[in-house]
C-alpha cells in the first residue's frame, strides 16, 4: 500500500548517526543522501526518507504517530533498541518486551522526537 515513509529532521547528520546505527542493527545498510539532500534507507522493498522540511519551517514529530519497523527476531529488536539509545534515541513506554500476541517490541523516539517501534513477529 505504501511506497515510502518520509519524516522531517532539523539535523540530518544527527539523524544519520541514529538511523545508520539502528538499521545496521537490524541487518540493513547505512543511508545515502540523494541529489535533493534527502537521507534514504532501503531495506527489503521498504523505503524510509528523512529530509529537512521543504517549507523552511522546523521539523516536528507527529503527535500520536508511530513508525513500525519490522525486525527478524527478538535479538534484532534488542540490538535496534541498544543502537538507538546509544545514538541519541530516547527510550519510551515500557522496556523491550513480549506482547500478549507473542510479538517482541521496543519503542524509541529518534533525536527529532519521532516515535518508532521495532517489532519481531510472534514465534508459532
């Protein structure tokens, strides 16, 4: 359904440090800047793009919004969480934990305040 998710940042190098660390922890690759100055992460057919707002106003996080990121395993979720907190992310909500449906999840805010979750699917 979606082609990509785009979020704003007020400091692309700070965002790059955070997202490079968290996506590498999930088995992805560091991001690349395109010709328009957007930071782009590609992984398994998904795309996350980070940019300074084109209207020139400061980037702000969506109140009530969460970006969910698929993780291959519980260990990947924990690695994502550790990498994120080590690179400017803020731990939020509960510590990484298993949900009643068996999924393992962790929540962070990125350095710009965007709410993220990494989630591994339940083991059956």
